[in-house]
């Protein structure tokens, strides 16, 4: 019994020391239901408040501190032809779930997005 108690204490100590030795930059190791993968957002359709498809997310632009700055939307095209890229603040998008898929909406209209200036990507 004494050996079992000692083994439990040693195991607990090892677990605590391994958790304490995680680097400060370690993050959660599991996605939660209220988090979204950017790989699933890029290419996703964007809808207006009337549930009409008004474009899709072409890319997401990050600030140097890692926060999401803007979403570049593809609007106005048909079957991939005549698309125009415009930027909206990422915060102007509402991201929720429609079953297992992300559902992205905005207060913008297709015409208001088409009226925005063309977005230019930085060539790196």
C-alpha cells in the first residue's frame, strides 16, 4: 500500500511538473463550438440580411499582432468571371453556424459592396 501511495504521488508530481513546464506561448489544444477555422471561412459565401448570397470570402487579412483586420470579399462575378475584390472590416461580418457549417452574414448589400474601391493585395 505504501508503494502504491508513493507511485501516485510521483505520478501526480510528474503531471504537475509537465503542465508547469509548458511554454508561455502554448494554446488550447481543442477547438470549441464557438470558434471557427479560417480555412473554412475562406471561400465561404456571404449573405445579406435577406439571406441572399452577395459574395464570398476571398481572403482574411491579419494585423502584425495577429488580430483579424479585414475580410477581402469577391463580389459581382458570375461563375468566377468578372469578380471584384473589396475589403470590409472583419468585425462587420457576423459568423454563426448553420448546422455544421459556418454561416456568414453582413448588413451590406451586393450593390454597396460593388461600389467599394477594388482591393489591391500586397505583392510579397
